[in-house]
C-alpha cells in the first residue's frame, strides 16, 4: 500500500513537471524578449549631423527612442557628430566614446542631448537564463504535481490488498 502511494506520488510529480515544462517553454518561445540573452557590449553611434537635426526638432533615424538591456550590459556611446553630447551621466565629446555599465535592473529616463525630446529611456531587466527558466519549471511543476497526486487519491482511493469486499446494506 505504502509503495503504491509513493509510486503514485512520484508519477504525479513527474506529470506536473512535464506539464509545467511544456507550458513554461511554450510561453517563453512565444513571449521571447530582449531579456532572453546574456549580457553584452552594445554600441550606440551618434551619427554626424545629429546636433543640427535635434536643433530642427528632427530625430536621427538610426537612434532608437527607448532601448531594452539586461543587467551586466555595457552601453558604449560613440559620438561621430561635431558637437559634444550627453546621455545621463555620460559626457561624450566629438570623436570619442564613453561607456555606461548597466548593473541594476530598472527603468531609467536619462537626459539626452541627441534626442529631440531631450531624454532617452533605458529599460534594464534581469536576464532570462537557463537557470531562471528551470526555476520557473520547478516552482510551478512541483505544486502542480502535488495537486495531481492529491486529486488522484480523491478520484481513485487506494484499497488495501487484503480488504474484504464491501457489502452493500440490505434494504
């Protein structure tokens, strides 16, 4: 009897983990984002003529308004314009570059001299790694397996092998 309970529980836990893996990985596949990668070095180039475009209220077609990063990314701003530009704490003279290490997950709104709206949004997220995905599977699969095990006991109770057949009361 005890062996059957352990066997049923283990099968239920494995079923919960399998169902959880299918659901989590399918969701990850369809909702993939920029955070599903390892930290890297990202270069942002300020092209020549950007200062004039910004003065005229135009944006540079090669510069995004908002960017998504993961913690650990390094943003390198390369200024090819003839004017000095700023991005938050960075001061980037003409013909030079400066870097910003993004080490905390947060949504930043930095002052920015190379965007017409004078700010640039940087969204820094925690990276979605294999371990993050595995934690999601475990933290959803184990409770699901436990619920399956409980439901299996309620839906089909185990009967002892030596139990006498149940008698129906005589009317």
